[in-house]
C-alpha cells in the first residue's frame, strides 16, 4: 500500500487503492463532497468518510475550493471513493471491494435451492400421505 502523498506534477494516470492524493472539493451535497483529483479524474468523499466522528452537516467540515489529502479506499466502475479518516491498523479496503461478488451470490443461490428442494419434498410427502389416507378430496 502506498502511503505517500502524490503531488499533481508527479501523478501518473493511474490511482491505486491506498494512495493518498491531493484533491480539490468542487461540489458539496448532503451525502458527501465531490473532488477533482490531480489527473482530472473525479472522486467522492462520502459524508461517513469525512471525519472519525459523526458528521451531521458536511458544510461544517468542507467547503468548495478546499484542498485536502485524501486516501483512496475503493475504485470500482470508474468511481473513486476516498476518505479523510485516519488509517487504523487492520484497515485493508482491497479485501472488501465494492460491488458485485459472484461467490456470495452463488452461495446464497445454492442455499436457497437446497431449502426449496427440502420444502418441495416435504409438501409432496404430506400430500401423498393425505391422498393415501383418503383425506384429500379430488
């Protein structure tokens, strides 16, 4: 993980998770601040990533035109998410990528199919026992 700050003049076209970059706030919304990165890419600092404590109003922390050193926490689908929070030991956002993970979906699907087959078998068994005993009307 690269912990050094990358100044604009030395910035390559790529930014990696873990990099600390100098960014300029160009738009503030109720959910976060949009920033312009040195390579002309844009990123978002979500309101939950502005400070280590709870932030009710982002305007109390950031203003348009502010220059901040932000750490890249995720890059997915050309979206760059950053944080102003201090990095804590054990933080490794690369292990928790944002977005779709097929293994989770496949595990959930297998579990659903197993439960569904068990329920169908129980229904068939109950229905057959009722038909065999004459309790079900045709």
